[in-house]
C-alpha cells in the first residue's frame, strides 16, 4: 500500500474517532444530554472528511468511468449512422 493511501486511511480513522469522542463529550458536559450547535457542526465536519476519504471519492470515480463508457458507446452509434 502506498504511503499516501496509508496516511489517508489514518486521517479518516482519526477523524471518525474524533467525531465519536466529541459526540460523547457533548452529552457529558453541562448541561447533560444537550449538545451545542458548534459541537454538532464539528462532528459533521469530521464525518464529512471521513466519508470523502473512504467512500465518496470511490463512488464518483466509478460513476465517471461508467459515464465515459456510455459516451463512448453513444459516439460509436452516431458514427455508424
């Protein structure tokens, strides 16, 4: 595995753990059971970072490849006419 890939996975796992930690800390700190909006925003940012590293990029890459394939097929059909 490449060094950059290892770093990306490390960052994704660290961001996910940080999101869980901040979520738990938000429930524990006073007033208990009430999470402040800034904590929710921070959790969302960490989870978005994790998703962008692990999942969303792969999804867009596969869609891009399939779209390129479809465009190529359409061009071939037009050339046959």
